[in-house]
């Protein structure tokens, strides 16, 4: 099982280094395990002749079967654990970086109080919610808190558990700083700080500008939603972010400028939909007992009665 688990991690990451980081092992241990498996099977599982390793035909076949075997072993463990009085096992939860709209530490604290024998692993992805959707579909994570623009894809189940309206963040002294509300049409010609294309938040804002018929120039792209507004005081552009992210950025800016507020937050005219966080899991893969218990806790605490 250990050899198959290591092989699957390398096959999914297509990198011995990333697989080692994911498994919390030394890269040499990962490489040795894969070599041992190749010797045992008498085949090459990876083509190492390119800059990035690739699966061979034998590797592709083994990946499919290894995932099936590991899933069956997981189900076997769950069945045995279900017979015990204490819930055991592990659950992997995907998160968006820089999004603290949901109090994940507090929720997991209460989950641990109820199920102290369950191990919880948190995982993020450099591709935002798009990456989390893919990880759920591949079975790499059990549940996720993510943001999608047009609702969850048919491959996933879940529901919205939190939301935050978008606001405009401008430097102090900007013409819009003292306005009660700003329309997107009034922002023609401004430069912006935003996430890269592919992130849910970026698409929400891009779609709103396109629908309003307003062109937009993104001068700086950042990798974390919570940091976009922190670039505004430097005169690098404006930011349109969810209210929770703007509040955090304003607090940091105030502390850095000794209590002076170098940025202002201005409500938008409603043209930008709210940033919504959904709890999601895969349809085709039954939740383990540990994952089901986590979903039930999140729903009971985040959804209205």
C-alpha cells in the first residue's frame, strides 16, 4: 500500500519533489520507493527523459488500478472503523488562500472536540477554486470551501455557506474616496490590482465590467485575494475585492501608517455579484465517515436553521 500511495502521489503531481512535499517524505525516499516498485513489476512507470517526468503506458495503467485499490482499502478501513465506538480515519479539506470568510480554525476545533481520533489535512492550490474543483473530481481531497461563478459543476455536490459583497478600495484623496457609492462606468481608465485570470474572484469582476461595457486595465496580478488591496496605498491602482478582504487590508494599512487610513472603502452600485463560498464534495465518490461528519458540522454551523 505504501508503494502504491507514493506512486499515485508522483503520478498526480508529475514531480518527485512536489510528491515528497505532499507526503512529508524526503525526495530520495520517494524516488527509491518508485524504483523499488518498478523493479518489482519489471516495467518503467515514468519517462524521465524530459524536463518534466511523464507516465509511460504501463504507468497510466497502474495509476488507474492503484487508485481503485487504494480506494477499496480506504473503504475497508472505514468499514472497520465504523464498527468501533470512536470515529477514526482521516479527512482532507481544500481551502482558498487568503479567504477567511469562514472561521475554519474554530470549526475544526469543534470538530476535533467531537472526533479527536480523526486526522485532518488542509490543502490549498495555486490555481484557486479551479484547482480545488479538479482535486475534488480526481479524489485527491474529500471536501472543499471554494468559490465558483456559475454555481457548482455537475460533478460536485454542495451549497453556499457564506458570502461577502464586493467593494472598491481607493487611496485616500482619490475622487471616489468620499462617495457613498460608485458605478463601474465611472472607473473607465483606472488601473487595478487583481488576481490572475482563472480565479473565481477575477472572473466575477471581469464579467461585471464586460457586462457594463467598461474596459479595465489590470496593472498588477497578485496570488492572494487578501493582499490585493494592500497595494492600493502605493499608488499602483485600485482594487475591487470582497468586503472581508478590504477590511483586513484597511486594518493592516492603518497599523502600518500609525493609525492614519491611507485607503478608503467605497460600496459599488450592485453591478458586481457577491463573493460566495460554497462547501463542496464529489458526487461520484461517497464521503468517508470522517468527511461526512465534517460536512454535517459545517452545514449545521454555517447554514441558517
